[in-house]
C-alpha cells in the first residue's frame, strides 16, 4: 500500500511535527487506516481506524491528507 509521510516545520514557534498514514488489509476482509503523528525525532501516537472496504479506507486517508495540507503540512515521501 502507498504510505504518505507529511511534515510541518515552523522554527519561529519551535514546531516540527510529522503525520504518517497508510492503509493495510485486516484478517477478516476489512481494511485499516493506520496513522501516526507527533514531534519529529520522537515516537508518535498511533491510531487505527477500521473500514469495510479498501475504498473507504483510502477515501478517509485522502480526507486527512487534504486537511493536513491545509494546515501547512508538506508531503515528503
């Protein structure tokens, strides 16, 4: 699956954040959107959201990516 890694830096506010998203299949024909976020260089918080189809998980991922880009995050990988 495609992984998306975003970062946001603002040296004036000492802000160095990351947001990492990927979609992965589950064991029971379901799909999960795994996201991790936090300060660059530190372990982040991890959350999994479960969906019935891959399309639903990919759509949810895209909504999060769009929201993060509006806040100033930039895609690195």
